[in-house]
C-alpha cells in the first residue's frame, strides 16, 4: 500500500500519520518512577507526524525518518535513512 506522509513524499508503510507519541513517553516516565529506569535514549522509527509531549524529556530522543519533519520539536534529533 502506498501512502502520503505529512512531511512529503510517498511511503510503503501502513501508517497514515497522526500518531500520539505521548503514551510511550508517559510509560517511560512511569517506569522511571516505579522501577528507577534511566533510559540512555529513546529511538523511534516514524514519519514524525503526531502528537508530542508538552515538555522535553530528560533523555535524548532520536527519530529515524526518511524525510525531515518540520513538526518535530527542536529537542528531537532527526536522522534520515534511505528507503
């Protein structure tokens, strides 16, 4: 299935953007409090189109993407890969 990404271009993935990234960040925060988890970083394979947490986490966040996404917060390091 071909789809359009919100950051331009076509994609063979099944996703259509609009992901809420918040549940993953919320889960990490719970684990930090309940189990003393201290992540080195969070790596997300995504198109970057979605709902971000309101504040920057205390660990690095890396998005692996095919194209840069202007919607990503400045605290997200975007790394581009080829199809």
